[in-house]
C-alpha cells in the first residue's frame, strides 16, 4: 500500500498569510486612530479615520476590514467620546469596499468616482442624522459659520445645510482615504495578494468557481450549516443585547429611585430643622400672619428648588377627617393656606399609622415613564410627638426620554460590535467548518456516485487528499479518517481486482482446457473455439454499438458471453469418436446422437453451475451449449425454440458457429469460399438466424476477415 501513496501532496498552505492579516489589521487600527487624533487636534472638520479600514478591506478581506473599522472607533472614543457611535458606519464601509473590489474594477476612473460618491453620501447622511438627532448637532449647526452661510446662500433650512455640509466633508474625507488606499494597494504585487488570500484558509484555497460549485451542490440540503450557525449567533447576540439592555435599564431605574428617595429624605430633614414644631398649630390657625411664617416659607421654597429630585414638597398635619396643608411652596395665593387635604380610599388604609405618628414607608404609583414616589418625614416636638409630616413627591417622569436615548445610543454602539461578531462568526464558521465539511461531503458523495473503477477511485482519493484540511480540531480528524478510509478502499479494491483477475484467468484457462479436450477429439475443427469466440465478440459488441437489446447487453453480459463461448460444444465430450470423426455422411441415427451434444452440454453446465455458485457467466455458457442449434423460425433443436425466446447468447453463437463451419474444411466437405458463406448467412437471416445478429455481423466484415485470415492462411 505504501507504494501507492506517492501521489499524496504535501501541504501548500501559507501560514504567514494569516499572521499578515493580523498585523495588517493592527496597522490599520493604528493609522485610523493616529490620523483621527491628529485631525481632532487640528480641528479641520474631517477625520481620515477610514484610510486604514479601506486599505485593510481591500488587501485583507472582510473580517480584517470590519475588525479595523470597529476597533478604530472604539479606541478613538478615548479622546473623542462620540466616535463610538459611528463604528457601525465604518464597518459598513468595510463591507461595501470588499464587495466593490470583488465586483468592480477600482482602476477605472468612473468606478473610482462612483465609489467615493456612494460611500460619502451614505456616511454623510447617517453621520449627520446621528449628530443632529442624538448628539449636539443642533448647537453645532447654530454656532457654525459655514453651516449658517451655506443655509443663507442657498436658501435652505439650517438642518438641510448641516446635512449637506456633512456630505461635502465626507466627500473630501473619503476621497483622500480611497486615494491613499489605492496607492497602498498598487505597491503590493498580485502574488502577495494571492498569498494573503491563501493564508485565510484552513484547507487548500478554493477559487470563486469552486465556491459557487459547492453552493450549488449544497442546495440539495434542507438546512445549511453556515446559515444555521449564523442564525444562532445573531439570535443569541440579540437575546443577550435585549437582556443586558433590560437589566441595565432596571438597574438604572432602581438606582435612580433610591437616589431620589434619599435626596427627598435629606431635603425633608433639612426643611424640618427650620420649622418650629411648637408653631405648627399657630401656622395652621392664622397662616402668614403668624410670626416667622413667611420667612420659614421662603426658606422652604429655596430648599425645595435646590433639589433636582423633588417635584412637589409640602407639610401636612393629618387629622381624622382630613389633612391640613401648612405652607404654600408652589407659589399659590397665601389665602389658600391652610389647605384641606381630602383622603382617597387608598390613603385611608395608611391613615391610622399617620394618626399614631409612625414612620411611614414611601408610597408609589405610576409606571416607568411616569413614576411617582411620595416620601414622608415625621416632624416631632420636644415631647417626641409627631405634630406634622413633611411630604415630598419624587418622580422619574423623564425616564421615557432617557430610555429612548439610551436604547438608540446603546444600539449604535453595539451595532458595530454586532457586525464584527457576525463577520467573525461567518469567517470562522466558513473557514473551519462550512467549506471543509462541504468539500469533504461533496468528495465523498462523488466517491460513492462515480463508480468503483480503479482509475476513478484513485482520482477521487487524489481529490480528497488535495483538500489539505488543517483546522487542528475534530474536522481535521474527520478529514484524516476519510482520507485513510478512501485510500484503504481504493487499495482494497485494487487488491480485489488483482485477485479477481487471477481467478478469472484461472477460470478462463480451465474453460479453454475443457474446450480443447473436446476439440482435440474432433479431427477437423481447426481452432474452432478461438474463431467462434472472436466472432461472438464482434457480434455482441456490434449489437451494443447499435443499441440493439440494450436492456440485456451490458459490459458484464459481453464478458460472460465471450468468456463462455469456448464451452458451446462441451456436450460433444459424450459423443463417440466414431460418430464425431466419421468422414462420410451421418445416418439418421448418428445425426440424432450428434444432436444430443446440446442436451449433454446443458446438463454439464448446469452441474457446474450448481457446484460453482454465483458464477453467472456459466449460465450463458449453458444457454449457448444448449440452444446454439435452435433456429429463428423454430425449426432447430433440441427444443424447437423460436425468435427471441431463444437466449440471446445462443442466437449470437448460432451465427458465429455456422459461419466458422462454412469457412472451415471438414472431413466430409471442403471450406466454402467467403462470398458463398456470407450469402448463406444472409439468406438465413429471419429464418435460421436472428436478423439483427446477421446485420451487425455483415456490418463488421473487416473485423471478421481479420479473424478469418488469422486462422485460415489460405484466405
């Protein structure tokens, strides 16, 4: 087996390509961040932060380009916090660049300009929308002389001017970026680009046509591994983002609620320190006319206004029938103080605790977009009695707006990383799983479908070995096992064929020996078995070539008939020499004895078939031995069969046997001339012989003559 492994190829994968792509991405990130930092310091209005992205995408491909884009913006956020929101835009630029280079020639000026305009318009519009609606774009526009001048000169709104300004800036930015990227690419040879591309594979690199071929082949599958893994990553990422976002919002909500509650308690505590508990009843009785009332009220208003958490703050003395509000902290008319506070049904549940002067837990109502929490702070006199309660309402009424901004900003930040994760998944899945497994599956399928001919087996083994899958995981182990299995199958089939050929040669030798034993008893057959076998081969191959009896004739049938032909007269072994070699005309009784060689031959072959099971070629030997003297018109022997009822192999042998008898000398007659023999054969078509067998025999006369001359020197 070792001798047959010489065709196996050594790995040709260029591992340096993979390392170069990593270095290339790192260099692209450094270039983007450095230029963005420089432009930010110079405050020129554009950033040049996509030069590395476009260059890396053009040279290294999709994933390195997206990695460069997203990570560049992540690092730029160190000195420009808003950069993190634009990472997904650069990622889309990387995707478009890879697509554009694969499908369009960037060397053409029109394509070059089209690329700049498409990228600039897209990045300009999206960037302007983010800046205007989410960041401080409105203030920037109002303070920008360029934007104001553009709006006034064209006669458009400030917003439209701001968007146009962004597009123009991006045309300059992306124009410079693509120009520098094109110059970088022009210095790299095509061979270097091909080596970089090869370094991305974990198998022998596939070209575009091979990839398309694999995709077409895989369409027979109901599910696709690549799509399934991508769907899993996308769904998992979305679920993770939703869960993380929801948890973040809940944590914020909880922290904000606690923070505002503590602030309200502290504010009420501060307010309680300037209120004289002993004056509460006086304040309720005569209001602002009480000494120190207005001064206390003014201080309370200032304390309330100093708090960002409190929406409403007031002080109430709770009595059995109703509550009395003591100070006017909302700017209402002093005559309305004291106010009577009616109790609703929900509050009545807590009224006993208020009347007893207990510490009351905050009460709350509303949803996240309009949540209100009421905080109560008891104010006690010198005897420890609660004379009134400070009440403060805190809310997160701006939660809905916050959630909107949070979700948009989080989505923009995560979108770039989301694209990066998807690109990485596609890259890893395709390179380490989809293409290797799909390539193996197709090769194994071809191995099974294209037959087990030795040449085909060896060809398929070479094709599988040529994949050179090196994923360093279970896929590579599977590949190695398949390689070993297919090679073993090929070698086993080679060995089986050798043994089968040896057995067939031995069987053919035994057949020839048996036929020679019979022929040697016949004094004038003269290479009869060799000639009839040759004629049989000519006829059966001629029938196949013309498509006659296609349902019957195949390669195995041809082999069985040709190999069995020498045994067609095996029954003559039971005929006595006196009759077999009689020089004169046979009597009727002797002719009947001669005719028994067909039935004797049939019995001999049936005995052989029962002994040697599974040797189907002996069945054709039996048919030829038994029925080669049957006639097409049914007047032959031994059973008087007619037409296609006669086995095809026997009909073929009938033509070959009679022709050889006519063209060969016998003790009782000389050899007929070729023309006369052919005339007799033609005249027998449709009566003695199968017309189709005669037709192909006559069509192949040049080959017939070659055989005839080989064994009949006088012709």
